C-alpha cells in the first residue's frame, strides 16, 4: 500500500535515475545485438540464434511482468482509496452529526472531507509507486543484458 515518504520528490528522483540507467543500458544492448545480427547475416550460428531467441523471450516476459505490476498497483490504489473513503465518510458523518450547529460549519467539514479523500500527495506517491513497479521488470532485463554483453566483449 502506498505511504508518503519523508521527501515527496525522492520517489520520482529514483524513478528518473532508473529510467536513465535503463535508456543507457538499452542503447548499449541494442548496439551490441544489432552488430551481432548484422554480422550473422542469413546464417546465424547457434550462439547467435540463442541470443535472438532470448531477446524475444525477454521482451515478452518483461511486458507481461510490467502488466501484472500495473494491475497489482491499480488494485492496491483502488483498495486504499476505497478504505480511505470509508474511513473519511464515517469520520465526516460522526463529526457532522455531533458538532454542526450551522450550514456553514457543515460545508467547511464537507470541504475538508473531500480534500482528505483524494489527497494530491497520496495520489502522487501512488502514481510514482505504480511507475516504479511497471518499470522494474524492463529495467532488470536491460541491466542484466548490458552486464552480460559487457562481460562477453571483455
């Protein structure tokens, strides 16, 4: 479940760093594989065929894992929002019925209730958490491929 961090920009900063790392590793992996495919031509050897097969499978696996992560995060966000809505609704009803003596007081309580229900800070953090979860499988594969291909070239 999404919780606010001490620094609201920390999650987004980490996401930007991972995205940049993934882009750099992707460029390296792409150049290595493009060179390999060009050299293989029409008759790739067993190692080149294995690399091409692995390339296709990794993409399918990463997309599948990212999709599952997105659905899990959306489900968690929805569950958290509904739980918060119920909690706030109960508190608002109790507050309104116990202490309101005028329509102005009731309106002020309703406005505060609405803000807390859809807190921008909570939604921003939840969005960042979802982006992290979606990026993770792709970032993982890209980083692993870059490390493996660098070792093979050394």
